[in-house]
C-alpha cells in the first residue's frame, strides 16, 4: 500500500498556470502541458470513453496505465475538482461527466465542504476540511489495502510532499516552458533525499521521473 502522486509538469517546473477563467477553465497552456498524456490510448479510453483503440501505446501510455492501476482512493484539492472555477454552483459535479475515471472514493479537500456526490461507476466524491495527514488516514481506510493517489492539483501535491507523506512521486516532464504558474518544486529543497530517482524518456520527448521511497 503506497501513497502515490502522478503529475505533469513543464521543464521549468510548473504544474499549472493560473490563467483559468470560466470561459477557458483549463487556461491557455493546458493542452501543451498534458498533450502527451491526453494522446495515450489509456487516457482516451479511461477519461474520454473513446473505445476506438486510437491513441499512443508507447512509454507515455505505460505510465498512463499505471496511473490508474491499484488505486483504492484518491485525494484532490478544491481547485482540481473545479470548486474555484465554479464556486457558486451548488450542483457542480466535477469535470469528468457521469463516469469519472477514478471509480473509487475521492476525497476533495476544501474549506467549504458540501454533501457527498455518488456517481454511477463507483466514484464517490467526499468533501472535507482536514490536514493532509488526517485526509490520508481517511483515504487509507477507504482504499481497503490498495494505494492512495494524491491526484492534484499543484498546491495539494506540494502540501503532501512537504509533509513527507508521499511514497512514490512520478512526474512527467513535458519539453515545454510555461514561464508562469504554480511551481511544483518551490520550498522542497533536498526532496530527493530518501528517494531512489529513475528517469525514462518517452517517444514524445516527455521525461518520466520517478522518486521511489
Ligand atoms: N499538472 C498536473 O498533472 C495536474 C494534475 C491535477 C490538476 N492540475 C491542475 O492544477 C490546478 C489546481 O491546482 P491548485 O493548486 O490551484 O489547487 P488544488 O491543489 O487542486 O486545491 C487547492 C485548494 O484546495 C483546498 N485545500 C487545500 N488543502 C486543504 C486542506 N488541508 N483543508 C481544506 N481545504 C484545503 C483550498 O481551497 P478552498 O480554500 O477554496 O477550499 C486550496 O486552495 C488546476 O488548474 C488543475 O487543472 C494539474
């Protein structure tokens, strides 16, 4: 049972830009940042429900497949769920439609909790105000022996890394420069200590770095 993070970042270390608007809720550069991941067959099947079999099947796809494997519960922040983009919509159910790709309990950290949302495919969104440690304890219980993934966004992942709660950090470093946003690595000097670090380069030019405890 491990606590895992999988994140796409730019060469200059940004995990998200901050230019999102209700009209453009992912911001201008989202497509550049996650392009190689979104192009994989796994992402197309699991997230976009595209059963045509299209999509890349190389190194990026192997990481995309392991992204979803053996995860029993997910933790995410209010920003990733979309509460910052649509704060006044009490009926907001996340970005992922009626069949979100998680298929497990998802704990959404927020200072404005709301009632849980149960989706048809096993995904249940629970909203809670808790420290990273408290949220992790709840997620471990929900995960029933499987891994817990801290899905994002940038702020929540940094909080979990700073608290020393992450066993495996996988960052897919896209060969692009964003120049602004929230940097994953700030205030994490020496993070690599205590991890074995490996790297693999995909056909897309994405470098997959894994920090394994
Ligand atoms: N690069 C990637 O692979 C990747 C992956 C996932 C998401 N993203 C992107 O990351 C962005 C979101 O990241 P973000 O840093 O803006 O937000 P975030 O990390 O998703 O959420 C941060 C927010 O969660 C709430 N929160 C955090 N810790 C809490 C705690 N202990 N208790 C209660 N509430 C807590 C707070 O919101 P409130 O105070 O408002 O409740 C906080 O502002 C999005 O643009 C998303 O697309 C990127």
